[in-house]
């Protein structure tokens, strides 16, 4: 039996996979993790600490943010 995934379902799957990746990474980072829409149905997660300041081209494509899980405040 073949299962055909609609484009909406594939888009949701890609989004939730990127969110899951961002959530895992946030647990071990001081920086926020952002899910960026690369193109229709394609998402990536990035660590804010990888950039000095996020350029507007990335900020405009942020669709979800997970706060960093580590804190250096004591």
C-alpha cells in the first residue's frame, strides 16, 4: 500500500521536524533557536549565536523561536 503525502502534510512535517531540532538544540544553548522558512515546504533551524546579529533577510523568514535553555545568571 502506498501512502501519498499532500504538500500541506509535507510542509507540516518539515516545519515540525525543524521545531523539534530547535527544541533539542535550545536545551544546550544560551542562544535562541530560530526556525527559518527556506522555501515553500522547507525549514531549517539556526542558533542565534552563530551570527553577530541576524540579518533582516533571515529575520523576515523566522516562523518560530525557541528560547535558549541555558542561563549564566546566578
